[in-house]
């Protein structure tokens, strides 16, 4: 049963991610990415990361993808997008990475390494959200604050970058 | 756990490779940013799989941080795209070759 779920999610994730880069229209691309996000969230649920599944849907599908669609529609682009001229180089890099992955997988084999080191924190006992909150606000408190700073900087930077030139506005009106 | 860890690694490898090829192959900047999102999601799958495997919730916390950085990246990246579109009226990356030698 668990395997059936995993293979379903894995197949849809792989197919949707190929569609993202293969489809010509950016709107369809974003829609394929939406499907992929939902199935990654499903994969998180099977991995007992329920909180992250919710966050994945809320933040990725709800916020980030809407932002993408907003910009796609704002720019109103023509559909003359073709593949890049440098596709031989892309093929070379892709083949190299693929062969490397295959060789590494074949060399290391499919057996699992030893389970669990010393200081593990319980994942399933007190509930996933509680466990994450516990660790996030004690061990990872400083990175948490840095993350909030990153968001603040990104917000200010995005506003300044996307704002129109004051001089251009003056000359227009 | 009935599903071996290596299955998750192979899945995330496939998704990451797709993202790399998308960045190299497409000419539309928005699709390139979407491919970067694919790569971030591939790493997140890895983090969560290892977190479940080692029974350590730290991996899920790092997915949280990766999500934060992804949100910041999207906001700034899309703002840059809008600024570029305003300057050149196109988002085809072949048109942006000011730094090309």
C-alpha cells in the first residue's frame, strides 16, 4: 500500500517536472508545477511530515505560484519561446550528471546505511508540528531570525526593483 | 519503513536533473525561475526523506528555511524580470547580452 502511494507520487512528480520544462506556454508550465507541488505535499504526508505538507501547499501553491501566474499575465508575452541555441551544451551537462548518478547508484548499491545516530529528536511522538516548533525555537532560533531578516530584505528589494523610475513617471505625466 | 531511502534519492535526482536541463535549455526567464523551483523542491524531498530516515526533525526545519529562501528568491527574481521587461520589452534571455564577451 505504502509502495503504491510512493510510486504514484513519484511518477506524477517526475512527469510533471518534465512537463514544466517541455511545455511551450508559460501558463501550462506553471500549472504543471502546481500539480507537482501538490504531489510533493502528498509525498511529505507519507513521510510523516504533515506540517511541511500544509506549508508546501500554502506557501508554494498558494503564494509563490500565484506570484508567477501574476507576472506571466502582467507581461503578456508572445508564445515564440523556443529552446535555447545552446542545447548541445545542455545535453552534454545533462548526460554527464545522469551518467554520474547512475554510476554512483550502481556503485553504492541499493542497501540502506545504518539507522539513526545519537541525538535524534522524536518525530512522531508529540505530533509533527509540536516537534518542529520545539526544535525551531530552541536549537535553530538564530537561523530563524536570520530567515526573517532575509524576508525583510527581499521585500524591500522587490519593492525598490519593481518600482517605476520617479523621473520616468514625471516625464510621462 | 517499507520504502528504501535510495528510492527517494533517485526521485529527487530525476527532479533536480530536470531542473538543471530546464535552466540550460529554455529561453524564457520565467521558465528558468520555475526550473530553479524544481531544483529547490528536489532538495526538499531529500531533506524530508533523510529526516524521516534518521528520526531527526532537524531536516524538516531546514526545509522550512529553504522555503523561506525560495519565497525571497521568487519575490526578488520576479521584480528583476519586471524591471528587465520595462527596459527591453522582452524576457527572452538571448536579448540580454550586455555582459557577453
